[in-house]
C-alpha cells in the first residue's frame, strides 16, 4: 500500500514573483496546492501610528509610501478625506489636474501590473515594453513634482504649484500614442496560446465569493460586478467625465486582464477630457485657515511667510467628527478614515488598503491548482506590499 | 438627513433598545449600537438591507477621553443601492472582547486579526486569531494610545525638533 503525505513548502519573502516581501506557506499534495497561508508584515512601518503624531499637512508625504506604484492615487484619497473633514472647496483647475494625474497614475500602475504579470507567466517582451511607456509617465511626474515616485504634489485645497507649460503637450502626446501601445500588448498576449492556457479558468472566484471576501476594483469587476466608485459615488469631480466601466464574465484571470486593459483605454479617454477642460485659474483654494498661501506671497511678503510657517509647523485644528473617503485606486477601493478630536492631529488615522483585503482571497482562488498557477493568481490580484503592511 | 436614512429608519424600528446614538457629519451617517447586539445588527443590515460589502473594520482608542476605551467601527457598503453606513460599538478595556463578524462576512477575518494585533481586542469565535502585521512574539499592541511611538524600549517621542 502506497501512502501519500502532504509537503509544506515555504515561498518568499524573497521571491521574484511574490511582488515584494510576501511570504506564503504552501501545503502541497505533489504539485497541487492544499492550503495557502500568507504571512505579511515584513514592510510594516506603522504609518497609521506615525500619522496620529503629525499634523494633517505632514501626513501627506507618508501616503506616497503606501502604494508606491500609484502615489498620486493615495495622495488624492487622503486630501479628499481631509477636504471633506474641513469642508474645503477646490478650484476647478486643481480638480482637473488632479483627475488627469490620477488617471495617469492608474495607467502607470496597470503598466507595472501587466509587465510583472506577464513576466511571471513567461512573456518577457511585454515587461520591457510596458516599462518603456511607464517611463514617460514618470517623466511627467518629474516635470510637475520634481520626483519620479514619491510625488507629494497635491495639497489640501488644491495643488502644491501649477503645472509647467510643457505639461499639456507632453500628456497629450503620450495619450495619443498610448492606445497604439495597448494594441501592441494585446497583440502579444490576448490571442497568445500560452497566455490563454495560463490565464483562462485560472483563479476563479464567483461574484458572491468576491463580495463576501471584500474584493474591490478590477478584481471584483472581473467577476462581473458592475461597480466603480468613480461612477457610482463620484468624488473629486469625476461626475463631469464620461467613461465606460468594463466588466468581466468568467471570473478568471483572463477576464481580469481584459478588464484592466479596457480600464487603461478608458483612463486615456478621461485624461483627454481633462486636458480639454483645463482652463487657466488658481490651483489652491482661498482658505487661509487651512491651505498654504501661494508661493509668490511666501517669497515676497512677510505676512505670506508667517502664514506659510504657521500652516507648516502648527497645521490647523479640524472640527470634531469622523469622515471616511473611499477612492477607486488602481488596485481597488482605497479608503481613508479620519477621526478628529478637535486638535491639529488626527485621533485615529486608518487606511483601508485595497491590496490587504484583496490578498485575502488568494486562498480561495488558488486551492486545488498547481504552484505555477499560484504565481498567476498573485499577479492577477495586483498587490503592493507597501500598502498591505503600511 | 440622518433620520431619513433607510438604514437608520429600519434599525430604529427593529433594534430601538440597542441604539445608543445616531450622528450625521459631512453627509455620513454613523449609528452606535450596544455591543451585545452588534452581530444581529450587522446580520440584519446585510441580509435585509443589502449592505453586502464590509468595506472596513477597525477600532479607535479613546484612552482617557471616553468611558469605554475602545470603539469598534464597521464601514458597510451596499453595492445594489450604492450607499454606505457606519456602525460603531463601544468596547470597554475591562471586557476587551467582541463577537467576531467573520460569520457575517469572510472579509472580517484579516481585518479582525489586524485589529487584534494592533489594539489587543479579542474576537470571540474567530477562526484564526493570530497576529498579522507584527511578529508572533511581539509584546504589546502598537496602535494603543499608551504604546510609545518610538517603541517600548527607546526614549519617548518629544515632538519634532526642527
């Protein structure tokens, strides 16, 4: 009588296809997965705790470091939460630039996703191509904020500064060529038999399970749930834009791939609409109790300098209360929950990270599949450990 | 207005004696209920009012500010109706435990583990209550207000020097 027993195998935290420092303890029956136990926390920096000891303006740079592949989406979610708490109205130009940048960020995040996802499955060309396009977005980041990744460009009440004149041309040129590049990726993948073999039917999760497990973003839409915060609970001016929300049918990795690709095309259209709406005007709200003064005032008048100094060091007191603001970040619903006790620092600062909640369904999606398919599941979930561990 | 919110109307009808407080701030409705009826309230909201997505679950530490030290916070969202409601329930330090919400949503599993890890609130009947972000042998719960920012064995944080 032959007996079989399962084997326990450790995967990560230093593993190229776990997208950072994710460790999975696998229980295997041959090559088939019986149990997956994720271990996270290797990148825990205590951002929530740190934020409770900083003023509202000082928290902003920390949010860049959550999902470091989509810094402006994090900035947007955070400042929208603070603006809701303080009841600040943002000038139209600032609102439009924010949406342009948020959508470019979505493109950037999805480019990294398609690059790494394809590389994990074995399609190396796509990786090089997608990183080439991502470089252009990084250059736009650098142009407006001076930094390629930790941009820290938005401010409560608007933007840190207006965009330079080249901005519109640079973004416009990029948006013109991007759909062609997307066709290129699709040409490499969508009908590629190896890609189809690896993704069709892989990582199945039904709509009910997806909602029960709290999946959000493209991963939820891939399971056929037609829900997008930008359309259904518009924030930051999204109600003025027209775009389609792609929905999958077969709840598998291939459908999530298609959803994200359509999302990239729609992001290009939103950026185009944003560029058309862009008109000259102020980029910072005139709300001196909360917002920084315009830079000309800081450099040219003592009152402006004192104002800047006061806002930067002391911050502003927020009214007692609590707000939650969720935004449709590239990876799902990113939420910021701020409880204020009336002081200049939050009593409680909570980040609802989409990747953390999405990662929970890895077990559901990979049970009974092969180890190689688990790699595809990690790719399709599109996780970033900076956001999971905070 | 908070009084016309569909969740508030139904909850007042069904759980009148359990509701402690209803607040509206910046258009967001928060209902505070008693701890012993929290699972019934959540189950009712999910099954009868279609609040099918548990967006977030966390806690707030009100050390020295409120009678009951902790406040559990549940952010619910209804995908069919596209609206949300926040349910809160106080948890005292002496009886620092609450029934688990994993029986209502499976999402609650990791979120409750995180709350346990960082606040030290235990969840009764939780299927897998282990630390999640901190290491297994960690002592203390970092997000508690009496936990020093710099860590337990270093000089306390005195504010920014610049």
